[in-house]
C-alpha cells in the first residue's frame, strides 16, 4: 500500500515556443514610366527624304539602323524581357500575399 | 500484543488515508491532463485545417502562375506570327508600304513600351480593363493589358 504511493501519475506538460519572424516589408519598386521612341524606316529609295526631314526638324541627320530581321529579334527580345518582368513581379506578389497576408489576418 | 494490533490498525488507517489522498491528487492531475490533451487535439485540428488551406492557396497560386506564363507565351507567339504570317517577308512589305509599316511599328513600339510598364507593376487604365474588341486592345500583350479580352 505504501509502495503504490511512490509511483504516481506524472503531470503532463505541453509547451510550445513560437517566435514570429520580423516582417521584411520592403516596398515594391515604382512601376516604370518609359519614354516613347520613334522608329524610322529607311529604304534605298526614301533615305535622302528621311535625312532631309530630320534636318528640317532640327534633328541630327544620323540614324542607328537595324535590318528587318534584327528588328524582329529586338521586338522578340523585349517581349521576353517584359514577360520575365511580369512573371517575377507576379511571383513577388504571390509570396507577399502568402506570407504577409497571413500576418495581416492574425 | 493488544498494543501491536492497535498500532497495526492505526498504521493501516494512516496508509489508507494517504492512499486516498494520493488518488485524489492523481485524479486532479489526470483531469488536468485530459484538459490539456483536449486543447492539444483542438490545436492540432486547427493546424491541419490551416495546412489544408495553405495547400489550396499554393495550388491556386501555381494555377494562376501557369495561366500567366501560358498567356505570356501566347502573346510572344502572336508577335512571331505577325511578322511571319503566311510566309510574309516583313522586310519586303516595309519596302512596298514604307509609310504604313512605319506607322504600324511605331504604334507597336508604343504598345510594347506600355506592356513593359504594366509588367513592372503599373495600374491598368479603365480603357485597358474594358477593352474587349481587337481594335481596342494592346496587341502586343493582351494577356496582361486587357483582362476582359477574349480572343476571337
């Protein structure tokens, strides 16, 4: 009878330790505002006319050229850069929404 | 002899009282443990529910990202098609219709610049949001510029 008193039920202790991580809270960069550029198409036939027009407008009669193929490539390159920018921005938004949205709801 | 018997009875009584007190203490502890276990189970259930919600949110985010990537790829393919549609030689067309092509590529260039602005986080204008016709959309990137446009 005395011996049974020695082995008692042990008190269950449940403890948890949660340390919340500080929010990063970096501001998103401002959206770009791009300058609009003007393209000139120069052929062997209109070259003289194009340069005269530039001079008349007070613009240096010098042009930096691309062939039609390279124009297509630059257009596609820009489209790819744009797509990557969009995907990266969207990913950033999703991460922010997933992690920081949760904190706001608490 | 009688004293021994009385002593034994007293000891037995004291032991019984001690045992009952111990049982009471154990009972209190067990009740406390049961409450804690119930709380722990409830917390675990809440965690499992939250995990389910998280998985759903992750799936939805993945789906949306895949849709975006697919739309962007379509915009890129459309650009390629416009240059080379039906074996068209863009250079030859530019030679034949220089003025018209110059206007078209300048319009396209402005649209492409706007696409980059949108991709970098610029807000869509009402006009862009409400565009549903081909003549109203930004043909360079309808996938991100015109959310209400359904290709036809």
